[in-house]
C-alpha cells in the first residue's frame, strides 16, 4: 500500500478491502470513500507483547486501524514526512515518529540495551530517545515524521556514520549503533547544544537524519 506524497507535509494512501493499515491517532486529515478508523489497543501487528513493552517504558503511541475502500490523507503537527519503502528488511524508528504504515509489516519493540549493552541504555537516558524502539519488518511502506526534512545517509562496512542524537530519525539494515563521547573541540560539533555525545552507526544499511535537533 504505497503512499503518494502530496507535498512535504502530507501523504495520501489508498485503502483496499481486505488490507489494513495503521496510523497515529489524529493523523487523518481527510478521506474519500468507505473507510473506517478504529482505535487499536494491541499496537499493530506486534500484538500484546509489543504494546506491553512500550507501556513499561511509558512510550505507547496510540494507533488507529484503517480499513475499507478509499483514499486517506495523513499529516500531523505540520511535520515533514518521509516515506520509506521496505523490501524484507527491518526499520528501527521511535514510536512517536510513526505517522502511518502498511498493516502487512510485522511490528515489534526492541530494547535498546540489546544493541550495545549498557551503552544502549545510556543512549536512551542521555539522548532523550526511548529505551524501547519500534521495529517494522517485511514488505511495505512506512511514513515517518521529522523536523525540517530528512536525508538518507548510506552506511557501508568500514565507513561508519556519526549522527547528532537529536537529529536521528530511524535506520534500517544490518546496522550496529553505540554512543560515543566527543572530546575537546568536538563538544561543540553538531546541533545538540554542545551535547558531548554522538551516535556511531556501522555495518551495512542507512540512517535517516532530520535537519533539526528538535524532538517531536
């Protein structure tokens, strides 16, 4: 169920019978056709376990199940929207950045400590990003929100990417992340108000970076 970009802050999705999609509550701007919107209490395809993980972390983002026949326009808070297509791989993204996604995608919740051990947990506390991150896997499309637009930076073996934690939006692929400490003059590098930490991403995949240090 691909999204059609209307402009940088609005997307349109075609809803067909027998296929579900999920959106953040309040993201529907307008629709045409016979489309229904139902509160989803199980957190999408990830089911109850996914919902409990986010509840424990106090990070549950209310979702709506969208189904029927017609077209729906989505947008939220005037944020810029980036459409990401998945072809069997996994996208890791903060739950509150999810605008809408295909119901065919398998949703789950990953504990950040599992990537980088203790440093993964430190990352969540220091950067303001959650200890739990939502993952979406399979074939389909995801619309994510960001401030000021998004750029996709490739990550290849031997060429890691360092990102200001506040500018991080999402990543996909076989990517490892860890929190690194900036020293000396590097303390003032980036847009994190002198934040002395950076996210170092290595492996094979891509990271999405927003043009702002603002959180949603």
